[in-house]
């Protein structure tokens, strides 16, 4: 693979988003990202608490098909960021 091909397979930036039982903010956040960043230049990684099923369901259904990952990790904001990095 050429460097150009490899670059096209990877996003330019990963956006790490620790969540804490605020599923109503996810769709608004993703709309803002899509309006300001071309598709393919970013990957969003949501870090959810294991017991936050509502947020998990919103991520799995409302942002399906986008370049989004979800990682389960309880803890504080810094702990979630470190887990996703």
C-alpha cells in the first residue's frame, strides 16, 4: 500500500468523548462534528460507563453507520480519556 492509501484508511484525528448519563447530548454533538469536519477525517470514540445502558443504546442506534466506536470503562473523566487513548 502506498502512503496515500494508508492515509485514506485512517482518520486524521480521533475525538475521545467520555459520557456520563447524558444521552440527549450525543446526537447534538455528532451533528456539530459532521457540520464542521469532513467525513473520513475523524473517528469518534465514546467512552461509556458499563451501567449506562441508555447512552449505549443511543450510540448504537442513532449514530450507526458513522465512524464511531464505543468503549466501556467506568471511572473519572481522566480515567476514561486514558482508557480510550
